[in-house]
């Protein structure tokens, strides 16, 4: 804790120290009376806000809102009219303590002894210490300077109250607590100074709540004294808080302590203030519109940057529809708002230049460059979001295709493996004959061939599952589980196959012969059967294509497959002839066959059935490929339609942009004629909007058809949208420039002939028709107009001074608007800060300061309050309480010093 009693006891002035010691009993109060604390909170908060609102802020919680020291320092600056050291903007505790210490140092520098009030207590939100500190500030800045008949501070304020209320019945002011409880003293003070506001004879001493509420409401409404206490709190307390009452009463003293009134030069001040108020309203409108637009951009960019993935193509297409709605419904009004914001900004700057006011500098983050930067970020996010949606749709299409393919292959494999474990684990060879064992061994060899043939399918299933995982398929868990089950079963089949082979080979020496025909049939039937299964699988395989070349490639592959069918049919007939030969040998030799082929489970009937199914699938595949070819041809037609319209729109935008460039340079006729021509030209451009909408319709059909490229045009919808927006913005900006020229002409009294001369001179030296003069071009133009700047070196002399006016940002180029502003300034005159100061001096009866009452007497109410709220307290040697500094206020109006 900083002990300001020890640190500043040498700084206390005699008189101030005496009254401060009398009143500063805070350290001796261990706890505030709850009712008094409530009254002090309300009163001190209202008192602080009555000053803070002059700086455009306020507090809500007196012990919380002063913890960082920022508003405390601001309060001291407002009530003292002095600058405090620059506050620290950090959020750490040490920054807050340093800020509060700066405020306490300033209070102590005014001769105030602070006992046991340290920065740490204020930062910690100690209510008792915070209220004590505010009471100390009130005593020093609101009560100390009160002087009545050689008495000051509290005694002076009490004497003033007694003098003013002496003629009133039932009023006997002896203190600042009980004497005010019935409310009559408050009403008497108001009636003494403003009898038109109070009907004192209608008040009753036995109705204190009504009396208090009447006084407080009248003071707040007519005297600009905020309501600092509630009537119920005063009446419900045995003894109202003295400090709260003194604070409230001091506000009445300051409100009624005004001096004389004067009446001579209000018209000039009203004119200047009216211009300033209008400009400030335009600034506020700009700030609000800029804030709203930036806020919309701030809310929209996170939505455009959101990359939350969806599970299905339909879900992503819904997002695409939302984005299309944003582009066609929500964004166009914001484009118009941005254009209007730029026009308002240019118009405001023109008005400020015409009235000799400093240029408008928007608050941080709301410059046109900030808005353009945010808009550029928004458009970048738009482009990225649209590209992401399209890539996500492609990814989800790929995922759905892979998932369907996975489940199809898995179902075929699971169907094939059904019963294989039971077959491999049976012990049929234990009781079989030699020929039967031989048959079992050959059958097992055929099964191994079949098993090897299915190895490729298992690997394909695993590869598809891996790709689904890499592409983040939403149902990867079930895919992985099914794939793992297939792989585990495959491992089991491999182990069982090896085990059975070993068992059969142990009995192989007992086998003598085998039916070679059966073996040959089995060996040829198995791969042929596997080929048919693969062919059927390929014929049912789903496909995704995006152009004619891809579908034609599939059709070519299918035709190649069909060309192999005659050879495959020969193989089928050869396999079937083996079985026929077996039957022939058996019949010719009287052999009774034991049953099915012992080496394979593939029967001639199954081969024929599968062959018939495969042959039935061929025309279905033909039809599906032809349908897709028709679809791609239709998509190609959509591409051509869009390209034709896009090429026409692109050429139109380019042509109009070039025409606007020529019009802005070659403008003929009066400014009003030019403005009329430009607006008619703008209307003709807006009539082209149906063509843009038509192109948007083609683009919607393109997107709905999932068409991602277009070889017929180099234009994209995004490119054309940006070009159209730039065209509308350019014509609107050109119209605004002509309007500003009219405003300049009318305000400065420039004739049409002078404007023609300015335009002719400007265009003559604008060799590259860029709409701006480089430094050497501008110098030559000035020489042609009679300015003696030919021998000036760069950066020196008259030419450097003029360049500082027309090119304050040092860009090296001079626009036509800056050129005519300079020429009009050289030939016209306007109000100056010295003229306004002279007018205020008349109002103030030749004093160096002016009072609020003098302002309210001579100026309209709104402009009087405007001045009072913005004038700093006068601090000269002849200052009186309530004196206001009109000199610094007047110079601030013209940007010559800080207010």
C-alpha cells in the first residue's frame, strides 16, 4: 500500500489541508453504515458520470470500473482541465497499479492529503477506500473553491444554502443531513433561482417522498443535474449521509452560480456550429455504416472459412445452395453499402475542405483502406469456400463410389467363403478308398488354385478400405470391422488349407490313379469360373465420369471386353466337352460314376448359368454407358450456352469500362449536363442486369449438373461478378466526382467558364490520360496559369508549398478534384478561427473566458450545450468557477490545436 500521508504531507496547503483534515475521517471508519454506503454509491456514481459523459463514457460499478485506473485518470482530466501522464494500456496488475498511482499523485499535487488510500486497495476493488478517494476528489474539485462571505468549502456551501432558503417557510438549513430530509430545502433552492419550475406553495412538509422526487426530477430535466439519490433512501434513513447530500447540493450551487448574459454575435457562432454539427453527424453516420459493414464482414468470414466436412453429397450440395443464396441475396446489398460508404466519405471530405475544416480521419480500423482490406479478405474467403465445396463434393462422390464397391466385393467374397471352413475341417479322407483319397487330394489342389485366384480380391478389398480411411469416410468403423473380419477369415482359410493338404499328402502313396479328365476339367473350370465372376463384377461396377472423353474411354474398354467373348465361349465349350467325354467313356466302358467331379464343385450347369447371366449383363452395361454418354453430351451443351453468354457479358463489361475511362476524361457541357449524362449512362448499364441474371441462371444449371470445367471460355462466374461490381462502382464514383465538383463550384462561386478552363488545362497536361498529373506535369500546368515556380527545386520554394496542399499524402500525383480545390481556395475566402474567437469575445464582454449561462443566453439550446460539452475549463489567472476556454475551442474547430 502506498501511504500518501507520508509521501505528500509536505505538499498540503494550509487552508485546503484544514478542511480536508476535518472531512477525511475515512480511515477511522472501520465499516460504513450500509444505508450511508448505498447513498454514497448512488451519489458518487452519478457525480462521476456527470463529468465522464463529457468525455463520452460512464461507469456502472464505482469500485470495479476504476480498478484499472483508466477512467479514474480520465475523470481527473475532465474536472481539472489538465493533462495527466499517459496511462498504461496493459492488462496486468502492475499496469493497473501504475495508472491508479498516477491519479493519486495528481490528486496529491493539488494539495490533498490522502490518508491510508493506496493504489492496491483501489485495484483490488475495496469499496470503502474507493468511496473515500471519490469523496476526496469531490471535496477538492467541487466544494473547496466555494466561497461565500469569507467562508469557504463546507461552511461556505452551508452559508450559501442558508442565505438562499431563508425566506421559505418550513426550511431551516443547519447541516447536510437532517435539514434536507423532508425535501423542502431542495425545492426552495430551485424556486429561489427558477421560480417558473417549482410551485413551492403546493408542497407539504408531511410528504417528503413527493417533495424529494419533485426536486430531483426538475433538476434532472431542466438544470442538467443528474439524479444522485432516491427519495426512499433519504426518507428511510434516520440520518442521511452527509457526504452524499453535500455532493448533491454542490451541483445545485454550480448550476446556479452563473454570471451575466450577453447578446451580440450569436449568428456567426450558430453558423459555424451548425456546419460542425452537420459534419459530425456525417462522421457518425460514416462510422456507424462502416462499423455495420465491418461487423457483417467479421461475422461472414468465419462462416466462409468454416471447413466442417459433411457425410454425404446431398449435405454438401445443401451448403452449396446456401453459398449461392449468400452470393445472390445477401452480398449484393453489402456491395451497394460499400459503394455508398465510399461516396459518403468523399462527399464529407469535400465539405470539410470547403469549410476550412481538417480532413476527417475515421476511428482506427474504419478507414476506407481498412474496409477495402476486409472486403478483399472476404472475397478471398469466398473463393476458397466455393473451391472447397466443389472439392468436397468430388471427394464425397469418390467416397460413396468406393464404399459401394467395397461392400459389393466384400459380399461376393463372403458368399464365396461361406462353408469353406467346414469343408476344410472335415475328415472324409480317413475312411475313403484309395481312389477317393486321390480325388480328395486333386480336389484340394483345385481349391488352392481357387484360393489363390481369390487372393487378388481380398487385396482389393483391403486397398479400398485403406483408401476410405485415408479419405476420412464417415462410416470407416464399420468398413474396418468388416475388412478385418474378412482378413482374419482369410488367414484361417490359409492355415486350414495348409493343414488339410498335409493330411492328404500323408496318404498320397496309397493313391494309384485319377481321372485325368476330371482333373483337367477342374483345372480349366476354376480359372474360367473366376474369370466369369470377375467379368460379372466388372459389368456391375459403378462408374463416375465428368466429360465425354472419360465415358468414351469406358465405352472403348467395354467394346474390347465384348471382342473377347467369342474366345471365352470357345473355352466354355471346350470345358463342357471334357465333361461330355467323361460321360462317353463311362458309358462305353460301363463305369458307374460315384457322383460329382471329385476335384471341383464347379458343375457344367453352374458354368452355363453364370455364362447366361454374364451375357444378360452385357446389353445392360451397353445401355448404362450410352445413358452416361447422352448425359455428358447434354453437359457439353450447357457448357456451350454458358460460354456464349459469358463471352458476351465479358466483352460488354470491358467495353463499358473503357467508355467510362474516356467519359471521365472527355467530359463536355456543363457539370449538370455531365451529371445527367452520367446518370443516364448508369441507367443504361443497369438495364443490362437481366443479361447478368441470365448468366447466373446458366451458371446455376452448370453447378447443378456438377460440371467443373469449361473449355469453351476463359471466363469464370467469379471473374464476371467482380468485373460487374467494378463497373457499377466506377460509374458511381465518377458520378460522385461530378457532384463534388458541383458542390465545390457552388460553395466557392466558381463560374462554369473557370471550370472549363481548369479542365482544359488539366487535360492538356495529362498526357497519358490517367486522370492525374505527375509532379512535373502539374508544375508545367501551374506555369501555364501564371505561377512563378519554374526555377523551384524539388522540395523547396512555392512549388513545394503547393504540392503539400494538393498532395498531402505525398503520392506524387495530383487528381482533378485536388486541382480545382486548390484553384478555388486561391480565389475565395471563408470564415477563420480568428473571426470565431472575436465573436466569442463579444459574447463574453471582452473577457478571456465565457460561462455556460452566457452561452445558454445567446445561443440556441442545442448549440449552447454543444459548446459547453466541448469547451475545456479556463485556467488563466483571471479564471472564475465555471469559466470555459472559448479560444482553444475555436481553434480546434479549424484543426489548429487539440480541444
